[in-house]
C-alpha cells in the first residue's frame, strides 16, 4: 500500500509515490510520528529498489493514531490531513 501524490522535492524532481517507512506511538502521552518516503515513481521504489528522493515526517498529538492501527488505517487517516488530502491509494 502507498500513496500517489505529486509533491515537489528539494531536487526539483517531483516525488509521486509515497510509502510509510516508520510509525511510532507513545502509549503514555498519545503522541508519535509517521515518516513517509517519496520516490520518483512506483517502479523506482518497488522494482528497482532505488533510494527515496524525499522524506516527510508527521508529528501527531492526542491519540490521532493508535498503536493498534494497521498500515491501511494510517494511510486513510493521513489522507484527511494536509498535504495528503487528495492522495490516491496505490
């Protein structure tokens, strides 16, 4: 599972394929973070095994996500937040 969304990178090349690389949650505070890696294409990420050209970290607070959330749950919740609204499921 991944997102399709074109976002300009610092290299001037758009990242169009985004996937979760890390999710962490603090049970006590309810805070945590999600890290997404961006690639120039799905082919670059899945077939060629190239490194990401961008990384986006989302900090969250007050139990926006749960340690019990599946990867699919996290993707759906991220799609309600800027800049991921309008992203397509891949």
